[in-house]
């Protein structure tokens, strides 16, 4: 039978597995306790993916020859393949006890520890393996992975560099070095390493996936799209790649294309919470508020603490006019990165505080402060004293209204942190509607004007607006540019306004780009377009100008809120998925009674809407 076994071993060594299996079984039929036949038939079954049978065969061999380190090793391999990691670790340690210098057992022990998430033990095992085989690139690579698992990124990067010195073009080491460099903040270096991994192994799914995600995260979603499409061409059932592609498409404004990617991601993995969030965001961007709400609700069923899902759900409810549910949920904004720091004071819930001081702090942008400051006088009726802190650029404008309401006004730039304001309670400005019990849009105080131009600024700008026409309109086409910004119209598209006869246009943009200056300089009707760039020092200056106009045409920016707060006519140009405060499918708003709302018919369709606004202005 030794001849039959030897023939099977030779076939096995040459890769002729069918012949090897036949001979091993023949050897075992003749001698059931043939240790080597049991062992190698088990190894063969392991190679065939039949790990349970492999483990049983090798275990029988181990029982017959327990002091054989090689048998312990291969039993550990079969057990690891079955997911029995702890049992595999025990066998690898047995092998090392029997043969302390057994480098392969040391290496496999490290891999088993890594599979169990025991990164420190894994690193220790790989270090020992490297003492035995210091020029093994695979061990250096896996040692680096263990170090990454312990967040020792610099050491991990050194291990991957060593693996690449030993084996240039090691795709896995390039990919893992990319992960380490990304964790160290070296985005460009990480991208280079992922590309190197792909160059070494063109169908390396993980490297493509990592590259696509990093490009998207680095603000290069247009480059990320084809990379993530490549991932899905290789692995179409990979839910994270569908999510990643959807995220990149959404980042470039292609929400219609992003939508099916998010749908596919949650279809493949119904418990993929952030994919449900992405799906809700895509629906919201396309104006489908009710499907968006359902998606956000599902995301929150999976992860109730998901901040973005809670906040976006709130924005959806508010857009639908459901202030009763939306305003309480809107408090999640205070947990987002970059939100205001909440002082260690009791939160004001609208209860009377007749002899106490309430501290109110402005938040978010200038427009938010201008819109929500209307609630401060109502809060002032319930408390003894209010200290209102606002952006420095708004202080001069708000002083008259604050004085009239008996409110102490402070600039956020001048608040001394070493001597905090003495107050008994605190409220963020945008939390006032909730505290005051506003449950629907009809309850919003709509009296306008609720701000007045300070006398000094009214005097400063008296007689400053010349021009050739009796009718003067302000115009603003862009606010602060932010990622995925939709509230900015290209200046060149505003031509229908400038063609209107009998109107002087007053540009209310505080700054212009070089391209915008050139456009306006060369415009054939430049004499009817007056610029104030460099002259507007704060919002009191802008208010003094707006107050002298017949109205303002603006996108959704602080100028629009200022116009509404001053009670002036406003033609408001909204993107397709407008901010919640403008509701949906309405041409008016309770926030500003003299505002006319114009909405894009589809995302990015400025031209159609601008023509409508120009027609309305011409007819009015």
C-alpha cells in the first residue's frame, strides 16, 4: 500500500487531484489508520473547499500522531476555514509548542488572531514569524495590517514599505499602504498607492473600491464615478460599491442616476442604514418628500442615533409643513459637526422666567439670523432679560429692533470666554419657534417690516443711488459657495433681467469674481447696472440700500431674508429642492408676505425660471 500512497502523493504534488484522491482512498481501504493518507486526503479536501470533511480526516490523523506539528498546522487551517477560529488558534499553538521554529505555524497563528480581531496578538505572532523569515513579503504585509488594526498607522506604513522592498509590485501591500497613508492624512499618497495596486493587479476589486471612495471623499466625485462603476462591473452584488457610486453621483448633482444605486444597495442589504439615508437624500433632492421621509424612517429604525438621518427627516417634515413633528426633530442640528457650542445652562423650553436672564445665540448663516430674529421680541415678553448674541456683521442692523424690544445685543466676536455672560437659561436662535409653541406655518409671526434701517446708515446712503430709470431693483445671484451648492445662478443667465426697459439694477453682491466684473464691464446695458462692491461694510449698509429700492430679485441668500425682513417686494428664485422654510409647490410664504416664490421646474433649470421672473417683473 505504500506504493499506492506514494503514487497518490506524486499525483497530488503535480496537481492531479482526482488521481490523488483515488490512491489515498485505496490506501485507506487497505489500512484505515494510514496517518499520511488521512492527512493528505484531508489537505486535498481542504483544497476542494470541503472543509468539514477535511477537518475530520486531519483530526483522525492527529489522534494517531499527536506530536506531528504539520498535522496540527493543517487541522488548524481546516478549522479556520470553517470559521472555528478559537479552535484553529489552539491547533496552531500546539504546532508551535511541538516545533517552536515552525515559521508557517507562526504566520498562520497571526492570521487566525487577525481574523478574530485580536490585532495585538496577531502583531506579536507576525513579529515572531519575521524573526524566522525576515524576507517574507506576505508576513510583512499582514504585520502591517495588524498594526493598522491597532491604529499604529506610521508603523503599519513602514511594514508595507518593507513588503514592497522585498516584493516590488505587491498589489496587496500597495493597497494597504494606501489605507495607512489615508489614515495619516496623506490623501495624494494614498491615491497613488491605490493606483499602483490596480496597475499591479487590474482586477483588484478592493483597490478600485478604496480609490473610488477616497476620490469621492477628497472632493473629486467626478473622478470617483468611473472607478466605482469598474468595481460594480467586477462585483455587481457589492452593496457598498452601489452606495459609494450613488454617493459620488449625488455629489455631482446627478440625483436621478444616484437613486437606483441607493435602491440597489438597500435591496442587496436591507440593513444598510447609511444607504437608506442616501436613498432619502436622493428622493429629497428630487422633490419626492414622502418617499424621502420613508427612507429616513427606515434608516432610523436601523440606527436611531444616526444624526444625518434625524436631521434630514426633520428638514423633510418641515418642508411638508409639519412643524409639530419637524421642529422637535430639528434640534438634531445641534449635534452635527460645526454646530454651536452649547453653554452649561438649562435649555429654555418657553416657560416664563419673569426675573431671569435668557441667553440666545445666533447660529448657522446670516439669513438664518435675519429670519429667526423675529421671534426674539416674543421671547422677551416671557423673561426678565434677553442677551442676544449675533454675527458681528449684523450688530449695527439689529440694534434698533433690539433696543425697541429691550434686548441686550452682543457680537459673537466680542464675547469674552473668560467672563461668560451671566444668564439663567439658554436657547439657540433657531430653537425659539419650538420653545414658543409654533406648530404650523400659519403661526409664524408675519408682520413686516420687523427690522428698520439705523438712522445713521439711512443718512449715510441718502442720495447715493443715481441712475437713469425711475424704477430701481436690487439683484443678488449667489451666496456663500458650499459643497453641492444649488443656490447660485450663473451671472450670464440673468440677461432677461438686464434687457428689461425702465429699470436700474443695483448689484447687491458684496464681492464679485474677475469673470463677473468683466461680464458687467462689457455688458451693452452697463449704464443701467450699478455696482456697490467694496462699499458694503455690513448688513446695515445693505439694508439702507434695499430700503431705497422698489424691490429685490434674489436667489435664496441672506439678501433675500433681509429684503423680506424690511418688508420690501421680493422676487425669490429657488432651486428645485428648495430649503424647508419655503415649503413646496407654493408661490408665497408666511415668512415674508411681500415675497413671490419662483421654483425651478427641474434641478438646475435656471433659464426657465428666470424667464418667468423677468416676465412677472415686466408685467408688474
